[in-house]
């Protein structure tokens, strides 16, 4: 694992865990929930690497080892949270610099990171797949509804939520109605929120990997 520092277009320093797979053309960007850090993806990262995927797990601004972390996010206004899309942009740019084409990048996010993952599909039309764990219709002004409406025909999303996580569960049901052909739903029971779902349902990691393949 290599720890790398990225600089966003608005001059925010972002720290990421980068694990390249030799001679690999496929990569996954991972976006954590709030509060959490890039390390919340460690178990999934290991399985992705074992299946031949380069991974880049970032600390969003105000979190972890990134600028204003680890607790700067607590004082963010909504606009500052929304500017995290520039962190995602920096991650994608970094992978491109390493020779991975956008069409071979998938985005996986949890909670607010899930909304950012969906937004990335609208920002990068050549990216085809995003996995959203516990998205909400709106987190801090980041609208998943608009992102889903803007999906191209060949862009696909896997939306995952647990029935006990009422807001996210109801959100994915509503999002499915907006563009049914672009969305696959995976619902769980008693699984919790975001990356916490991996603890009660470790098989979820295999399901995600099979889907992005």
C-alpha cells in the first residue's frame, strides 16, 4: 500500500491509500461515509485487490489525514461538503495519470460518499458503474435524485441499503423509480448503515465485486 497526497483544483490536500496491481487496467475509487476514513474500506480493498483491481481509497476533505482532518468536517457548511466532489475529481485524475482509462474506473461510496459516487457518474460520462451503500435523497445538499436523473443509458448503479436504515432504504426505493433500467437494488435486513453493513453481511463484499465485474 502506498500513501499518496493529491491536490484538488481548489488547492485542498487529500490523502489516499493507493494499491496498484501490476499490469492492471481496472481500478476502483472508494469514498467513505461521515464520520469515517479511508481505512473503513480496508476489508473490501483487500478483496478487490485479490480480484485484480487497483484501489484508491481517499480521505475526504476535513476527514482523516486530509486537509483540515480529522474533525474539520464537523464545522463544514453544506457548501463545503458539496465541494468534496473536487476530491473525487482529484482521485480520478490521479488514476488517469497512472495510465488507467476512465472507462475502466468504478466508484464505490457509502452514505454521503454514496451520493458523491452517483454524482461522479454525471461528471464523468465515460465512467460506467457506481455502487452506493446507504445513499440518501439529499445529504448536505448533495442530491442523489438529480444524479440518477442525469444518468446515461449505459451507466449503471447498484444501490444498497438495509431495511432497518429507514431513510436510506426508502431513498433507494424512490431512486429506483426514477430510472429503473439503470438501477439494481440490493436490500438487506439488520445490517446498519454504510460500510457497517460489511460486519453483519460480509458476503456483501463478494456481491459488490461480482456486480462491478
